[in-house]
């Protein structure tokens, strides 16, 4: 009896194995046909550009089989097979992204905002609240820059370490089950040449986090062969020094061929088990992959690959080898495999056509509405011939896009500018409605639109009493961080020198000893991955503060902040969020490299983040409190010269907040409005006192946040009274001062109230020279402010204010 039961079980297992293998074969073929048809769609003009995952199918299926619910992926734009295998991407959704379908139901990864091959699962409900991330497969939203997925991958894995080792996080079951989740990363072999890759690998080895990195190695990087990319031509050989052993922690390094089905399956299962159970990082070097269609639709690989390589790629194509594997083990006949191939091709074609019809159908409906409205308006217009021609041209458009429709309507409305008719009014109304819809389609969710938006946090002022102690500014921050560490287990801070010594200015002094090194921790000198570590952790429901020691060092992490964090909510149309706070300090430290204030660069590169510029530490603590109640990412730039200045300790620490986008009037005046922020506030206030002795009454406004900028029209109300304005800061000319001027002039229509030319006062165009003299002659001083204001008043009243 026992023998019979074993025989039956063996037969059942064999049947199950056979079905699993054939299902994997089916998925591989579906993905390959999607790649082949996708390329044709681009060449037919139905899509703008295409990049595909052909040649990588087998390894991605093996990775999917080791991937578990709760795990996260941070990969790149060739991972379509992996997403198909997980069931997190349908073929129809795949083509919807290729066509840039803006319906989030049709294209849930990015709502048509990203080119094809950029994958994401939706971590948030429609209202911006978190879904449970532990009962689903998760993919962090992809970005295009090479190797830029790696720093975020580190953070996703680091979060598992925190969830496993920080007892205060045990109750957050929607985000982690005891830190068992593995972060899986994928990267092309050529992109491992990037510094971000090496920095992330090193950091993962130091931190010992459950991170599996799979390298898809097809021997090329676009047209450039491997020997130009990597020492020894092998990234796993280069990284052999990272291999762990019995005495030293490090990486587990696994090598496997991209066409070997069983070996791939075993490699990824082994990697997942090591990472999950031991929290050790693993690197899988998948070699001998192919790329049958070349890098992208921008060109053919026949231009740069020799015939011998092309012949080899045909023979060792992973699907061809997979077919031979199945036949050799008699798991299916050639006819059965041919049938699976035909069915896969038919399925892809059917879903491709459905995606195209859905995409084009929406636009054709809008086109029909526009044509009807234009024809109605043309009937009574003396521009009828011109309008009929525009309608005819629009109607004949093959595969129209929204641009064709809206561009035509705008031309029509221009032609109708002298007409007065009900038909014209209807067309205008339709156009305005489309503008609102198109804003939602193409421009929404740059910032949070949820109830947790920072703009919706209730303002509460700091409270003081006669007994409030006078302390160093850094002690105010220390008290706030102490409060948050005590009251929110999700909150933690990390960066260079943050841990043991409590940061270079002591705002975390003593807090590592009090709360442990998981909550307040040191890092290596690696700003790029400090940012990535924060992004990944925030994507998993934690509330990190990532410190960049000085403002100038922000440049090391600017790509991650700009390309990933700042655009995250936008590029997923509210599907993911990472409310990371990046803390730094800057302004008037002396020297070329530690005294820059590259605010113009920050303002241009970090749209999508809030930019806070507190003038003192009481204000900074209130801003942190606001941000930690919100789901917007932010950069907070503290004043480097403010940590030792004396401030009153608020009585309601941890409760008061500073509103985003609400300037504060620091000094009332009637003659001129002077707008500034940060360290410049003290200088401007000193200048205002000197000017008052000359009978010049200056109103001083601290903008508090540069993004958002004066949502309440405080500057405009001031200029209505003074009729003159100067914007002052210590960025280069045309930087933040020009930004503030543009924001106020255009948004608040200041020209209506100005009696004098609006002016700016900034630093010199070069970086500040060293020493106190270098600072004085490089950046605006009190005397610079006094003279700038005085000369403006001289123009107003030369007799009262004679030129000096």
C-alpha cells in the first residue's frame, strides 16, 4: 500500500512539474512575442519608442518563482517577463504603456507617463492611503537612468532589517512580517560600471541586508562590448573580494547561464533562501544572455555585432534552449510546443489589438466631439472656409493623438476670436473641460493630493512662557528628535556622523545611546546611497530622515532625488509614495566647497519635493513636525551658523507646526518690501535697523519655504503697501532670487502695485572664497543690503536720499 501511494504521489509530482515547465514555456513565448510585436508597433508609428526584454525571459521566470508576497523589486526596463510571470502585468497593460494610454486602469504602472518597460505596482489606494504590502507582490516604480535602481534597492532591503530587528515595528503587519521580505534588484551588465552600482553593493555588504541583485549579462552595453565596460570582462570576478566566508561577512556570489533552466531555478531559489533567512546580500551573475532585437528601436544590433556573435546568439537563445530542454526530457512533443507557441502569439496579438483599440477609442471619441463642435461654429462664421479645412485635415489624420485634436481646437478658437455665437461658446467650454482633463492626465500628482498632503497639516504656533529656557538652537532640534523617537517607532535617522557623536552639530547628541543604533545610525561616506536608503525605507511605510552632512554634498545624491524621489508620485500618478525627509545644512560656512548655496539648481531639479529653508532651529523643528505628519518628500536646509545661537525652548515641543508656503513678516515697514530666507534673515534684519536710522522703513519677509512658495499672497499684500520690492538671497545671480521674483511677479501680479523696478540681491557668480574676507566679498553683507535699498530710495527721492 505504501509503495502504491508513493507511486501515485510521484506521478502527481511529475504531472505538476510538467505543467509548471510548460506554463513557464508559455510565459516565455508570450513575452518574446510581445517584444517582437512591440518593435513593429514602433516602426509602424503607433508608439514613440520601444525597449524590450527579449533574450532575458528564462532568468526572469526563475526569479519570479523565488519571489514571494511582500517582496519588492527594483529593476530596470527589460523585466517584462518577470512581471508577466508574477501576474502583475498583462499583455494588454504592457501595450497600453507602449501607446502611452493615460487611463490608470488600463496602464496602472504610470498612467501613460513613462515609456514602455517601466514597471510598478500600486502601493496606495485611490485616496493615497497604504494598501497592505505583505499580501501582494511589489515592484518599486522604475526609472530610466542606468544603475539608479540600485540605491533604492538598498533601502528596500534595509527596511526588512529594521522590521526584523526593531521590536517597536512588530505591529506593522501591513508592511512587513518580521522582516522576511527580500528586495530583488536587476541590472544590465554594462550598467554595473556606474558608481551607483558599486556604492550600493558596498553599502549592502556593510549593512548585511536581504538584497538579491541579478545581473543580466548579454556581453554588450548598447553597441559597446563587455571588455570596454568591466575589468576582466566579468563583474562577478571583479567583486570576488566581496564573497563571504566563515570568518567574514559579505556577499554570496552565484554564477549561472542565462539559458540553463534548471540551474537558473536553483540559483534564484538558493539566493532567495539565503537572503530571507540569513539577511545576507546575494549577487547572481547571469551570463551568456542574448538580446535578439538589439538595445532598442533606435537601431539594429547587426551594425555592431560580428557574424560569429549573431550566430551564437541564435543558437543559445534561451527560448530555443528551453525548447530543447523540454524535448530532451520528453515533457512535451514538438507539436505540443508549436501549439503553445501559436497560442501565445495569438494571445499577444489579441491583447495588443485590444490595448490599441482602447487607447485610440478614447481619442477618437474626443476627435468626433471636437469636429462636431467646430462644424457648428463654422456655420455662422466668416472664417467658415478656413475652419472647414481644419476640420477636414483633422478628420483625415491616421492614428490621431490628443495633440492633433487640441492643437486644431486652439487654432479654431483663434480664428473665431471676433465671433459671438452660442456654438463658439460651446467649443470654448469643451476646450476648458479638456484642459482640466489633460491636466489630470499629464500634470497631476506632482505633489501629494491626499488628505495627508503637507499643505493640509494644521498650523499650530510654538508656545513660550516667562520660564521658557534659553538654549542653543541645536538643543531645540535635539528635543524635537528625542520626542519623535520616543513617540513614533517608524521614525529613524541616519547619515555620516549622525550616530555616535549625534551629527556634526549635535542635534542628535545622546540619542543613539538612548534609542539604539537602529534608530540613530552612522553611515559611510556615500551620499547617493544615503538618499537611496531613505527612499527604499520610505516606500515601505517607514519615516526616515536621511542626513546629507553639508548642502554642497547634495550633488552626490541629486540624481536620486531628482530622477527618483521627486518624480515618484507624479510618475505613478499617485500609485506610490516615499515621504523621505532629507536633512542638510548650509549657507555661510567658509570656502569654495562648503559655502555654496546652489538653490537655483535645487529648485530646478527637485520639483516634486518640498524645499524648506528655516531661519532658526525652532522654525526647523516645526517644519519637521509638519513634514512627518504628511506624505510629501522634502528637503530641509538648516542654517549652519544657527546651532549655537540662543533660542527659547518651546513649551509644546512635538506639537507645534510650521505651515508650508506661508511667509512670515519679521518686521513691518511702509517704504520697501525685502523678501529673503534662511541665514539672510539676520543680515536683512540688521540692515533694516540701520536703514531705519536713515528714515527708511523696511518690511522684512521670510518666505520659510521655497517650494511651495507664498500660497497666501503675503508678499503681494506687502507690496500693495510699500510699492517696492527686493528679493535677496545668497545663491548665484539668476538663482533663487530670480525664482522668487518670477513666482511673485507672475502669481501675484506685483507689477500692478510697483512704483519702482523690482530688484534682486544675490551672491557673486563664483563660489565663495575662503576666510571671513572671502565670505564678505562673495556673499551679500549687511552693507550690501543697506546700499541696495538706499540707492533704490535715492531714485524715488534724490533730495531726501542723496547719492553717496
